[in-house]
C-alpha cells in the first residue's frame, strides 16, 4: 500500500479539508514552520499577466485600490490566488529559515536569493506591505514571507540576468523549452504574442533552435503594447523578427488578410500566446495545411481551433504547451537569457523609462480595450456570438437611427441599449426608459406626451412633461412596445413622422428630437402579421434590428457572467466566495429559460444560501432544483407568447419529460421518483421507456 506523504503542503489546507493547496479556498499562512518546510523573505512578486490585468481593470488602475485588493485576497485566503482568473504568479526572495528535514533535503542555505517556481496559488503567503507596482513587468515590490515545501522547486538566478525580465521569462519557461525543440524542422514561424517581452523571448528560442535559416513573423494585438507607442513597439519587434504587425486580433479575417497581403507564404509553425477571441481563427488561417499550431495554454481556444481547421479542410497538428519539466526548463531559460542579455537591455531600459502612472489612461481610451477582454460597458461576455453582437451594437451606435431590440425576456436587451447610448452622439443626453406593459391605457397619452395645467380633474396645476419631452435631445427606450394599444401606436407614429406632438389639453405643438429604441420579447414582424401592431409604425422603427440570442445559444458566456455576478454579490455582502469547476459545469449545462436574469438570480441566492466559501456543483444543482416547476411555467409562457397556435399534446409530452428527468435525477431510483410524482413504479417505467429517458 502506498502512503501519501505531505511534501507539498497538505497539512496547511484549512478549507475545504479534502482539497490540495492549489485548489483550496484557504490555507494556513502562519509564520512558524514545520521540520519539512522552509520560509522565504519575499521582496518581489511577479504576477501572471491575466491575473495582473484583471486586478488592474477591476480597480480602475487606481494603485491604492490594487494594493488593497491584493492584500485583501492574501488576508482572506492565506495565499495570493486571484479567484476570477484562478491564477497568481511566482515570488523571489531570500531564504529566512529552514526546518531540519528540509535542510537535509536541499543544497540551498539560509541567506540564498531564490525564486520559487511553484505558483503562489499553492503556497502560504503573508504580505506586510506592498511598496510599489511595476506595471510593465507585472511586478510587486513587497515586504512579506512565503512558505515552501519539500517538493516546491526553487531556482537561483545567474548574476548576469536581470531579475525583472528573468521572472517574466520563468513564467513561460516550459513553453520556451518546448518551442525550441518543436522548431527544428520548420522554416517559417508565426508568433501571436500576448506582450512585447515574451514575444521577444519566443523569437529568441526559435532562432536558437533553427540558427540563421528561418523566417519569423510576430503579430501583437494593438492593445498588447503596454506603455509603448505602436511605432516604438514595432521597431523593437523588428530587432528580433523578420516582419511584425500590430493588429486588432479580435478581427481575425481582416488581420489575417493584412498579413497575407504582405507575406509570401503561410507558416510552417504557429505559436499562439494570446487569449483573445479571434486569435485562434487567425492562427488556423495563417498556418499552412499540414503545419503545426502550438497554444501556450488551454485558454487560447485550442478546441475551437480544431473545429475551425476542420471547417477549412485543413490538416493541422495542434498542441497545448505549458507542462512543467523538472530542472530542464529553467536551465534552458537561463541559457537563453544569458545569450541575449545585452540585446534585451534595450527593451528593459525602455520599460523603465515609461512611468507607471501612464497606465491609468488605458481604461479611459474607450470600450475597445474592455470589449476584447470580454467586457463592453456592463455587457460581460466570452462567446464569439456575443462578441459579434457587441460589435454590431457599437457600429449601430454611431448612426443616429431608430433601433428594434429583439430577444427573449432576460437576455440583456437593456444592456445593449446602454451600450448604444453610451457610444452614440447622444451619450451626454438623457436616456428615458419606459416599460409599456405597465402603463394604463387611460393614462398612456398623458404619460407619453404630458399635459397642460388643468387639462383634467386631478392634474397638477403646473402641468407635466411627458416621457418624450423628458427625453428631448436624447434616447427614449420603449420596452415591450408590442403591448401598446393600436390607438396609441397611431399617435406614436405621428410623433416619429413629424417630431411634434400636442400635450393633453394643449393647443401649441411641442417639437422634439429623440432617438427611439424599442424592445419586445415577441418579434414585432410577427405581431404585424397577427394584426396586433401597425405595419407603418413597424417600418418607421425598423431601421436597424438587433437580436440578442438566448443564453442557451451562447453558453460560453455563462461562466464569465456567473463570475461577474458572484464578484458583485460578494462585494455587496462583504464576503468572498468562489465556484469550483463542478459548479461551473453544472451552470453551463442548464438551459436557463429565464436567461441572464435567471442566472443572476440563482447566483444571488447561492451567495446568500451557501455557507461554505467554495460553491460546488451540488450547491448549484440544489438551487436549480428549487425552481424546476417555475422553469416549466416560464417555458410554457414563452411558447404561448411566441407561437400563433399551440400543440397541446407536444406541450404535455415536453412537460412530462422534464418532470420525469428531474425526479429520476433527484432521487436516483425509479421507486423513489415514482413516489415523488405520486404514480406507480410500472407507470413511471412505461413513460421512461416511451420517452427513452436515460438515468
């Protein structure tokens, strides 16, 4: 029998008890060490770029807030583990104390300067003070300590290597080593980099492998140049590559065409380091048939790239890098860095000459930056379908025309409205939102157009402005416009045609200038066909139509939306919780008949109802099962609204299937499920066989 030894910190796990340190919510970061542990006085922390960028974005690049956020994470969790990116980084410092067993285990001694290659998501950390932030290198200058274990790999940096760029390189060390070996049989190389410095390191790895006989192209996203001007970044890239492009990677077709128009041939080997949606498509397009495509992590849409290649009829060998190789990867990286130490000094000098304060301006450059990271205004997304929706909304925002928003209830039509308003020429003018379904017919005209003093019994003595007058110069949003009576529709049509109206009891016309954006759960064209909506009004409104797809058709958005809601409610209630992978999987499998609004509601109830810090798939399952009957009603109501006629037998069958599946999944046996549904077991078995339901 093999006995598990605690050589990587199991005894430090606080919550949950059955986790390993890297997946635990909280670990013990007390300063006292056991015989098998070692304590390091930390003076520098290198954060992984995605972790660092998320913290900066969340805090609006306000340095005080960034420092407070990092300290809060460490204080709550006993380690530096960003719950939103599920990453951290590595630290550098001096060995402060060793346990007796650890001292016999290592050749290092107290006072040695070392870097720990283990992710800080697995190590107890305590930070007393964050003295400064280096935005270019994603580094923190700190005062604190970290605890490492017998199996935690350490390395000491050669004297000729600068610690700043060495820490950046060690973050990608395994990838450099793999790319070096993979490059030897190729001639033409494409690097889609995530930042300037690591792109240079990858190019150097390829040159080290292939020597002189190779051609390297580097593509950087236009927002990946950091503090540098594009011309400056482009000039630095050309010191290491034969050609370089700074493009919008989220527009893969346009960007790929730009490269193809200037290059002689496609590439034998592509290395994709970029996480942006679109980079995977550009990688496949620019890699030749039977070429090789390497992704530096699974987040680079490795699976999507295979589907894209298949659709193009391309045979491409795709691989994912990033595996740890003991001792070899740091030795290779140090050799690589030593060989380019003089050449790399130029970019290090440039980085140090750009003040960190400039970085704060990045968040104010517009929605383009946040859109690429899956956030445009308050609209959070991850799927390519939602990305296309955002781009469509941003394009339409520039044209001052009427817009129809279509989509099921709860899909986020109002978020698209806000996106259009904030990026239009009317952004500094009012946006008046009206729910037409809540307006009483006898009050509708006075609500929309206002009234003069004494127009009717009970009227205000000074009169009242209507919604259109309140929105003058800006946007009026008419939600559920299909609920308006035909009489009011005719008056609305006249306002749109003439840009004028009369108040109730008024004799002088009121001239207005508004942009009308309307929304409806049922397509307005369908209501026109049913005679419930005026055709002439429809064509007046239907200049542009945006259809927001239901959440079940953009499942990639579920995880980022869930994380966004979780973050918001944790801040609201002063708690700090995270979802484990099983919770995310369960959320992604649900069909969400109530769409984003339902997801938000479920996450809200989970934050309040689940006592533990880590939310599991079972927690999500229990919360979803509470609403199974409500979901059936919601789905039926949606079908009744959308369909001109209903198939009674089909609806009953669908409801039976869902109830049977729910009961069988909840209880795990046909007997208990039958009892729950108040039917006999043979009756349940016949229905189960009829609908081919699998347990």
